[in-house]
C-alpha cells in the first residue's frame, strides 16, 4: 500500500481541465456579451494560452531555465493589454495588464538560486485564473457602464 498518496494529488491533473473550462466559458461570454475591449482581450488570452502550449516542449527540462519563448508570448500579450488599457475608457484593462506584469516577473524565478522548477511553472500560471475572472466581471458589468456613461460599441 502506498502511504504517500494523498487525495490532493489529483488536483494537478484536474487543473488543465478546469482552466480550459474557465477559458472557453469566459471567452464565449466575452464574444457574445462584451464590447471591443472584452473581445480583443479574450482573443489575446486564447492566443497566449494556446501559443504557450505549443512552445513548451515536455522534455523534462522545462522550467529549469527561463522559458524565452513563453516569456516572449507573455510580453506580447502584456503589450496588447497595455494598448487596450490606453484606448479603453474602462479601468479593468489596467488590472489585467498589472496581473500580466506579475506573470512576466515570475519568469525571473529561474535566475534565483535554489528556485524549484515547479514554483516557476505555477507562478507563471497563477495570475491567469484571476485574470479570467476579472474579464468575466468586466463583461458582466458592461451594461451598467453603458447605462452610466452612454457609450456604445
């Protein structure tokens, strides 16, 4: 009998499924109910997520060093979020840009001595969950913003 088994060991296999459900649910919501900011952000987020999956090579050495391609993808997404924030009349794009900035800072973890690769992996993925929730809240708040400020698409 394996005594080192814990019930929470399966959470890590559930996480990609949960992320996919969250990603596509919020994206469809943004495409159907959101304005240009929400739609553009959802497209950028989807591209970021899938491009990251495409460039990670599961060779056992990932996250032992700075993942330059993933960092590049994250920087491009940050630029998109900053440009969206500069053009938008809403506040939430700045929140997303700040959270994406924290993701980019997490790419510095391999430069620290004794940093574990799993911490680097989790730190770069951590901010995506609250970012999706902020996007969903932004879509849900859009009718109130339109009523208050009278702006349209």
